[in-house]
C-alpha cells in the first residue's frame, strides 16, 4: 500500500512538474495527511511517530535549499510526503540519491550548453566573495540562461533507487 501510494504521488508530481514546473498542493498535502492517518490506524502511535519523523526529515533535507531559493516549496512537500509514507531511513536515502541525480542532470545541462567552465568560475567567485546567487547556478544575469530543473525528476529517481536498494538488502 505505501509503495503504491508513493509511486502514484511521484508519477503525478513528475508529470505536473514537467508540464507546468509546479508540484501541486492538491497532491502533496493530502498525501502527507493520509500517510499520517494510515500509519496511525495501522500501527498506532508508533506508526504515527514513524510517519511524523519521516515527514520532518523530508522537510529538513530541502529546507535550507528552499530558503536560499534553489528549490521550490513543492519539492520540499513532495519529499516530506515520501518521508511521511516511507519513514526516516527511506527519505534520507531518497534525498541523497535525489541530490546525486539532480547534480548529474545539472552537470549534463551545463555541458550541453557549453557553460560548465563559466558556471564553476562564477560559483567559486560567489563562494570566495560571499556573493549570493540565491541558490541557483547562474550562468549570467539573463534569466533565460539560468539552469533550472524540475526537481520532481531527481526525487522520483532517488525514490526508485532507494526501492531498488531496499530489495537487495
């Protein structure tokens, strides 16, 4: 049941993120509430705490990037929903794998646009002189050149990788 719920939530969120660059509250908020209720009913207070801790870890993993403007609030809620359904350990691994996949996708985009060297120099300059880029990989001041990816894709790939790793352990 929990695996099916997560797969459905991730598919819907990936499609909407690809189409409109939004992860809908109408998907994530009921998913979080239903996960908390489901775990409370099936395993009592321990289940509710399991779900609640996963929810908090999911939020915690993307809270700072969200506050810096690099990740949208929908992405945070999506990872929180994953945590609410599957718990702390699952969402932690999902977050790690999502970061890896997100980085690889961004790297691929930068290489394809021939902007990797410029972006690395810009990031180093920003780091050295504490110049904020609001969490994005700025290629220039022109917003058309900013690298931005629908982060539901790395989250879904991270969850898929965690499902695969779970089956081997």
